[in-house]
C-alpha cells in the first residue's frame, strides 16, 4: 500500500527577526556589500502640522530616518536618539572596515563578508573573514582565522564612549571566541 500525504497549506518558512523586524541575510565579497546598506539622516523629532494644534519639536531627541533605498522610494522613520549622541551610520562602519583592511594591504575583493540587516535597515550585523593567509596554527594542527564583527544600530557612539565591534577568532572546529 502506497500512501502519500500532501499538505493543502504547507507551512511558511520562518522569517528571522531582530526584535520585531524581519532580517535579510546577504553574503559575498566585502566589496559587494555596500550596495545592500541604506543611508540615514537626523531630523527634528516633532509632530506634523495639524490645523488647530500647536506642535513643537522635542528639544532633547532627534528622529532617525532611513533615506529612500532600492525599490522603496520613501523616507522611513526608524527611531529616536538623544541630541547628545553622534550618528555613526552603517555605511561609516563599513567604510572604516574597508579603510583599515586597505591600510593592512587586505583586498576587499578577496575578503568574504556576511551582512544581516533589518527590513528598514535600522540594525546591522557585519562579519568579515580575513583571508586564509592571516590564519594561524596555535600548535594543535587546527588553523584559526580572524573574523571582524560589527553590530550597529543607527547610532553606535555616545558622548561617553564607543563600542560597536571587535575581532573574533574562528577555529576550523567551528568554535567562536569573542
């Protein structure tokens, strides 16, 4: 007897989320990743003009707005931030990584990268694997390689300090150290 079961409504694939935002994953060469990252700007955090109301801008907060990106030609507010914070965009982080690699004579065209970015681009994780020539053997016959990891939101620096990434070691065994 041959029994076949077919689902009339197969389950949808599970969408990865970062907090409540859907996440898109992109892998490729570091030189190709830039086109996948939107740009942002600061604006006054205020209400729109409504007849009969007197709105005013918040004196302590700014709105962070994603500029039109790809097929989406709209400006999208993604959050608020203190006026005391410095806006460090994802593009600035990527450009800083590319500059550091260039100064170390590491080619962005030969460097693998992975990007996780939320639907509106308000959060980003970037992993950059240094080429195999920078891997080392700690003496046990297993080569270890370096991975630069940066995780940002639209604002990654405050007046009190900066913290948005660092180097990790990646072993051939799959263990990650931070």
